[in-house]
């Protein structure tokens, strides 16, 4: 085998591998459900709304900054009996946790740089689940995603 054939084969193999890597990256970017980072148990802040109750499972709310940059993110959680208002400078992949202990309907508002990006409602029936959790994701370009898990790992 001559040297030119060997180098041409290596170059072609490298291009094929690079092509596969870019296809995988494109598929990952097209995913609509954000992934929770590998260490979700290290929030920059924790808060609790309500007092412990034997009747209901606590509902965990995690707010994530899934952008590449630090963001000023606000989280408001309101019901007829309780109000929470937090403002955080979250680095990329950082998060905060709010544990809600009392069954009620809660209005949740997420803002980035003082502009509302999302509003959602936590229904009283979500407290019927074994270990309810809501994940709130601030994404690039003003995008937002939320997910609900009836059986998470915080209980």
C-alpha cells in the first residue's frame, strides 16, 4: 500500500466520523424535551411554601436555566393562601427548588430579565400523585418548556 492511498483512506474515515458526529448533534438539538443536567441535587437556592401535611405529598418545582449564559430569572408562585416571589441570577444549568406542601391551585409565572416568558397552573389534583414534581426550563431564544412527573425522587 502506498502512502497516498493510506492518507486518503484516513482522511475519508475522518470525514465519515465527523459527519456522524454532526448528525448526532443535530438530532440532540431537535429534541423538544430538555434534559435535566447530571447533578440535579445541587440547587443554588431552596424554598418551601406551606407547612408539612400528612395528607398530601409535597409538590417540587425546579426552575432551570438551560441557556448558555447567566440569566436573571424570576419565579412567582401564588395561591389564595400563599405567595412566593423569588429572583435569581442563574448560571447556565443552575436551578432553584421550591417545595409546595399544601394542596391548592397555584399560578406559576416565570420571567427572564423582568419579561414574562411563561405562565402555568399547578392543579390541586397534582397533589394526589405519589411524589409530584414540575420542571420549568428557560431555554435559548426566549423559549420555555415545562414537564410534570407524578412520581419523582424527592419524597
